[in-house]
C-alpha cells in the first residue's frame, strides 16, 4: 500500500515537475529528486527536506516510488535505460509512475523492462498547466493494473484532483495523446480562424462574441480569447514545439493502430511550418500572430 512513510523520487523538476514536488511535500511525502540543468530552482524543496541525487540509479535505490516528469519518450527511455539510469537502482516491488507524454508502443516496452527488473509500472500523464501543478490540481489519466492504481491513489491525490483509471498499461498515454490531439487541434483551428478574420477585416471582439455564442464556445476559446483580444498568452503557456511533438506522437500512435490521421497530419504540418522561422518556443496562442504574418508575407 502507498504510505507517507515511503520516499518519493522525482525525475524532472521543471515547470510541471516542480509543482508536483511541492504538492507532494505539502501533503507530507518525503522527497528525493534527480539533479538536472533543466530543473526549476530547488532551494525551496531542499529547505523542506528534499534530497538531491546525481544519478537515476542512486535515486531509485533510495526511493520507494519514482515519478518521471520529463519531456517525452526519448527522455523517458534515457532516464531509465542509460548507464547509471533508474533501472540500475530499481529494487524489487518499487513503483515507477510516468507522468510524461509518450508514445504508447514505447510505454509497453518500458513497462516490461520495469517489471523484468522487479518493479511495477503506471503511466499517468497529466493535463492542465504549471499553475494547477503548483496548486496540486492536475488531471491524471492512468494506465496500469487496477490494484496498483488504487494502492497509489493517496500519492496521486496529493498532486491531482481529477484522476481517471483508463485501463491497462499504455491506456493513459493513449488517452493523453487523444486529448492533446483534440485540444491542440481545436487551438490550431481557432488560431487559423482568428488570423483569417484579421486578414479579412473582422474585429476580434466580434469574432470572439460570435464564437462564444455558437459552436466555438468552450475551453479552447477561453484559453485563446485573451490573446485574440489583447495579445495576452498567459492563459495557455504551452509551446509550439511541445504541441508539434505531441501531434507527432499522436501520428505515431495512429500509424501503429492503422487509424485515420488526415486531420492530424494537417495540423502537424501547420505547427511545423509555424515553428520553423524561429518560433519553436513561442506559445500556442501566438499562432494567431504567426499565421497572420505568414499570410502577409505571401
């Protein structure tokens, strides 16, 4: 069973991971974390008792549950399989929880490797933003054994408020990619529509008002509304490079399952074209301006 007497090891203390780590400490969990240049400042975690480790193997050896919160599949595989990686230090019965966004076919191979090393595995990708991560209010979509999922619920509830058990291992990552395809797809469509409206002389306020009262109403419009009206992207700080990466993962999953992918391929191309002139680190709402500028240069 999950117990707050256990030590939790965090790999990836970036924008999302730092929020998770802070939430775990607020709920009384003992924390270890892996040192990495991409981490957010960790002095606050250390001041509350967290211990830093220089290798994944050492972190895993001293942790009962290891939470991975890194960028994507290559980083997850590197953290686990590299020399001095997590698998080298994993002890029998320990649990690995992968909160990253990843390709499901890789997730299945990783779960097999974790189990071969004596551990147990859950894929638990998250939705929402760093703000909700810091507040302990993430959404989690969890794949894995139901009994293991229920045993780890107290831990998961320390940093998430909506937690869905999606099915067996890999189901969490599959549903996360489906979610992100819909979310990023809607965002890209809205950004393209807003750019077209600007080119066509439609006032931004009128566009937003018409969409809000009709078929465009919803979370995506509310996220992009501040940017469409006032060039404020603070409500959706998700980079175009991450959106492009996630759509690439979705396309890989669609190919693996022989699913139709025409719409996803088109959106992926829009994102690829948008980031190529140096906008990889621009946010998704900034697509409105990028697409407008592209149209004006034609």
